[in-house]
C-alpha cells in the first residue's frame, strides 16, 4: 500500500516543463507514482489533499552559510534547518567560510555530525579549496571527498595565485570534484560597498565596476580551459559577464553558473537611505543587470538560483553602510521572492524549479530535484498567490538580516516533506 498520497495538486515538473493537475504517490520515502491522466488513485495510509495548490520538488539551495563552527550565535544547524524547512528548502548545500574554515576531514566530520543531529532537512557540505581559505596551499581534496564533501570553494576569498589555483583545479579534475568559484577581480572589488554609477557617487559609497566580475570570470574560464576542471560560478550578477559564460558553454567547457535571488529581485536603488540589510556581496546591480539575469535564467544560460543565505547579527549590520557586514538571510524568503519573477511574467514556474531544484541536483550528482518515479520524496506544497507582509521577527533564523522586511510579497510554503516525512506545516 502507498504510504502517502498527495492528491488534487498542481504538479510543477521542471524536467517536462509543465504544470499539470494530478497526484503523487510516495512509498518508502520515494516517489512511487505520478497520476495525471485521471486514473484511479491508489489506496494510501495517509492522504494529503493539496486543495489545488502547487506541489513541486523541494528546493536544493547551493551556498548556504551555517555559522557552525565558530559563530553559532548567528546561525546554527538547528535554526538554519528550521528556516530551510519553512522555506521549502529540502537540501542545504553549505559553505565552508566558517571559523575555522572547513578545510580538513575532522572539521568536516564535525559539521556532518552536527547537521544530522540538528537539521530536519538534508545537509551537504562544501569544503574549502585551500587551507584556511588563504589561497596558499590546497586542501586534501581526496580525503575531504571521502569524508563527504560534495564540492570545493574558498567562497569570496578569490585564489589570486594562478599556480595554486591551477594546481587545485588539476587535482580536483583528476578526482572528478566540482570547484565553485566567486568571479570577482579582488583588486578592483576590495573595499567596495556598491556598484559604481551615479547612485553610488551621490551616496558617497566606495564602489566597484561590474567589469570586476567579468574579469574574474574571464580568468576562471581560462583556468578551466587549461585544466579541464568541473566548475560552477557561484554568482553571476552583471550583464557583462554573460557573453563569456555563453562562449565557454558553447566551447564545451564543464561550466555552470548560478545567481542569487537578491540579484534577481532587487537593484542598486534599493539601498536607498543606506539600508544595510541591502548590503550584499557582490553589491546589488543596476536594473538592466537584474533584467539580464532574469532573462539568462529563463533561457538556461544561468543554471542555478540560490539564496546565498548569509546570517549577520545586529551588531554587524547596525553600522554605517561602508562598515557594515555584507550578506542577507534568505532560506525562508527564497520561494516568495522567486514568485515575484513568476508574477511579473519574467520566469515561469517550471523554469524556476529547474534552476532551484533540478539543475542543482544534476550538478551535484543527486537523484532528487525531480517529480519522477524513484526520486526521493523531498517535496514542497505552496500557494504562489497567497499574499503577506514579511515580518523579520517571524523568521526561524537566529539572524534576521533580510532586505525584504516589511515588503508585500506573494507565495507561501504550506508543507515541506523530506523523504516523505513532514518537516514543516504552516499553522
């Protein structure tokens, strides 16, 4: 007998690119049937009536910062896991920019153990590419792979020594490991708090040209060509970076790219009166760049949408804009923010879920992210039309540095399931 039957649902299928009315059967934590043709529904021990709300694969979020070890007061695996479940995120792919960095098997094993103990969702850790994220000596990539690392990155600490970076890429290539890069020229972008232009000049903010991203990506593409490594750009945010990305893909390089939900839904003018919750890295771009990112996601040039969840406490944000820490929490706001793109007719639902679930799963070699028989029953039930006003005081994260505080939004997560088990239900 079927364990759970989700009936009367609008099924968002990112593989087929469709939204159809039907039902999903789940047995032993995996999808055992998709019923869309009016066939008789199987008997089930438990039935979830979706009431014509949408049912989609759970979100796989690449680039989540959980501040264990070192800064647990900002975010723990427990609080991040609750936030993820409330946001329809069933798999967090976590960053290694912790204190200390996740650069050895012992620290990685601690993180995996803590995640299993505390988080109600799947957690897959990324390890550092170089020791201490200092760009001087590569980590023990083979041992870290064996210990459970799914990819390697130094996050926003760009490796400037080409020999070290090339050696790490070559070694990763020999092991089939995925490397994540942060496309920025570190010299140009050092100390920047905004994107260069009239607005930044009027506000007196230190700024960086979007060409810093283009130059960083050009460097990384050259290194990929030299080494043949598997590479994922964590955030493409500037229109000028899209042509080299398109050329690299056309040349057959093993490259994918992501962008953040903030760069898809906000622009440089949102900084307004030095509102530090809008200070992120890379800085928010012009509206033309935002529109170009949305078009690139819709066309498939940009493969992945991430939250780039970066908790910062009040003391880090309640500072002058230039001195404030960069970053915003987004595990719970990723889905409703993405609905802005859907309601604006910029990106359709199947394409959004291709970028938020299917493509991340493919890049990491996971069998999730799909509505298909045999796939894990990591699922989210949501209402894309439900309106609400975001109140950061209601967020599950320990840190509540969201740029969407007080914003009118649409799109609520109703239930989240991991391996067929309910991990969140809106009351």
